[in-house]
C-alpha cells in the first residue's frame, strides 16, 4: 500500500499571515512529512503517541481535542481511549487525566449508542463479536471486529461489521486452489464481484469466492452484519488489498 499523504491547512488558515514559516512547518513538515510516514508508524500509533505526549504535558486545550478526534478517526475506540488515559494517569498525574477524560467523553459520546447496539447484536448470534479489527482497519471503511473461531484444519473467523462498514476491493491470490467462503451469521450485508450486481447476504447465505477474483463485502447501511470467513487452502496464497468502495457505489445498494 502507498503512503497516505496527510493534508493539513490549519497553520496557514490561522497563522499564515502572522507566522508564515511556522504555518509552513506545521502544515508541510509536521503533517505533510512526519505524520505521512505511515509506512513506518501507522496513523493509529502516531495518534496514540501524540495524545500521550499532550496529556503528559498537561495540554488539554483544543489541540488535544483535535488529536483525540483524529485518534478516533484512526481507529482508537472508546474503550481503548479510556484505558489509555487511565494508564497515563499513573505516570503523568491524576488531574491531567481528569481534564483529558472530560474532552474524550465528548469526542466518543456517540459511541455509547454504538456500544449498546453492539451488545444487542451480540445477543442475536452464537459466535462472539471479538475485538476491534485494528490490524486491518486501514482496509475497511467503518469499524469491524474479528473473532478467530478455529486455527485447525480449515481456519475461519467471525467478522462483524457496524452498519455501513465494508472492506476495500480485494483479491485472494493463489496459483491453484485458494479463495474464500463466507457464511452469513446475523444481520444483513452485501457481497459484490467486480462487474457483477451486488448480492445480499442474510443468515445462512453461503458465498463462494474463487481465487483471483476482485470483490468486496460488508454490512448494509442500516444493519449490523456478521459472517464467518473460511480460508480456502491454496498454493502461493496471498491477499491483495485494493481501492475503497466509493460512497457512490455503496449508496446505490438497497
């Protein structure tokens, strides 16, 4: 995957006329170069380092709010930020943590409703939702969760998508065999191969994905969704992640 270029204009917008060199360093160097080196550290990791540094210095103004918002965009969950700030409190100080929690609560406020919906969805299926799918978050639009069910014989996992979440177009490469099989578990979702109409996935729907076929899958816009993902053994099997599914493509599905 190519590096994601971070575009920042706050420096020029707020200080461009007063301090043009500082604006340049902020927008073009700090964000345009350092933050954009996400082949070395992920954006999620850089967010974690940044908010830890700010809280440790007692900086709990709008700059921390901005970086908390970015941390959320970069995949840090409400549960994780609560644990992160709790951990920081023992090293940086209790008052700094209290001040930071007040900001974080506002940033992650909407996630309380998400957590309630997540708990209700978990009760609707026998497989666990699992943990946030942070390892593959850069290949998903929206939040997903992963629970490894089996590592023996045919490995498979339960993958859960929040409403509107879908993975990028991708291909399961293999010189022979390979591919993937999906089985709908709960909720409603979509599967689509390139050049073909999207197919609805409901509980019990079985999708056979041949090797070397470009496709994507994810939740419907108005429903949580979970499927089992079976890894079909193959020779020289790899995953090739491609471009995101555009909003235009996705929003055309009903």
